[in-house]
C-alpha cells in the first residue's frame, strides 16, 4: 500500500472509530500522525482530505458554537469503502 493510500485509509479508520461524533480537523491530524510513521506533512493531509471529501467518503459537520472549527465525519460511502 502506498503512503498516500495509507493516509487516506487511516483517516477513514479514525473517523469510523469516532462515530457517531464528528472530529475536529486539528484533532484528526493529531490522531493520524499518531498512527503513521513518519507523521504526515500538512500537504499530504490536505491532499488526502480533499480526495476523500470530493468523493463523498467524508463530510464536514457545522459547529454550532464556533464557525471556524471544522469538524469531519465519515459517510456511508466511506464506511463501505473500508469494508472492501
């Protein structure tokens, strides 16, 4: 598995573990860096998030208290991708 695929898969696994809650983006990056070595560069993380979001495997959840706090959750599509 390439590093790019490993990062994407780990993002999905982390978000699946948090279900039914959404995870703040900053915390997601911290969790990801704890699960892969070497830790992901910000560009790698952003690329993986864009890929997963574009394909509707993850989605943002609005924060009712802080509009700038981006939270993420896994979608049904993302869960089924993990099962393949």
